[in-house]
C-alpha cells in the first residue's frame, strides 16, 4: 500500500500536542469504554452498516476505543497499523473521509482490509478537541460499495461532536 500520505509525511499525525491530548483523555477506562462502544453502535445502526468505530489515531497505529460489528483478529486486537488506517486520512486533513468504492479509491485500494473484502465502503468524521487537535474519528464501514447521503454524514458529525464533548467533560472532571 502506498502510505506516503500517512506515515512519514503526516505532520498532524505525529504532532506532540495531539498525542499528549490523547494520553490525557485516559481512553482505556471501563466508563469510557462503555460510552464509546455505544457511540460506535449508534453510528453503525444510524447508517445501516455492519461496522461502527470510534477510532483513535496514534503515531504508529490506530486504536478502536469503541467498536461495533468487528470480527476475528480486528475485534481481538482493537486496531490496525497506521498504514492500514482509513481514519488517518480524516485526521491528517481535518475533513470527513468518505470512500464509496474502496477498490477504486487511490488512497486505500491497496489496503489489506480492502484486498480481503472486509471494507469496501467507509465514512469517517474527525474527532476534534476544543484545542483543535484531531484525535481520531467516528466512522462506519461495510463490505459492499455504498454511497453516503449528506444527511448521513451529518449524523456522523453529531455523534463525533457528542463523543468529543463527553471525553473533554470527563477529562475536565478528573
């Protein structure tokens, strides 16, 4: 997979302030896990797709802080290498990243998750902190090609905003 636009040429991905803010949010507590699992499930259900995730993009990997519908090793390890991350594209450029046909999308067509048929469509909205750091995404994915309506992306945006509001409020109270 050509990953020069993610690893090695990713100023925002490797931004120290962003990575420190991720660490400060303590995303591995049981309380956070329950809320993020719920957000991932809501995302999948609202858009009618089998997979929903709250993905946190680290410097070398992405971590699924919340997930719905993942199976096998993806569910077990709760993440992927950064090179496989669809979400990193949204984090890097700060815009929604939408893929309707992964096998024809230049950024992801060589991704092993595309090649094995696990992901053929994807939509992710960045999780943006009040400091402006993009930590990850609220996203959905599926094994079939699919288009996304503007209203569906708005639903994901609302979930991303409420997820970030929850995480920041919780961090402020701890």
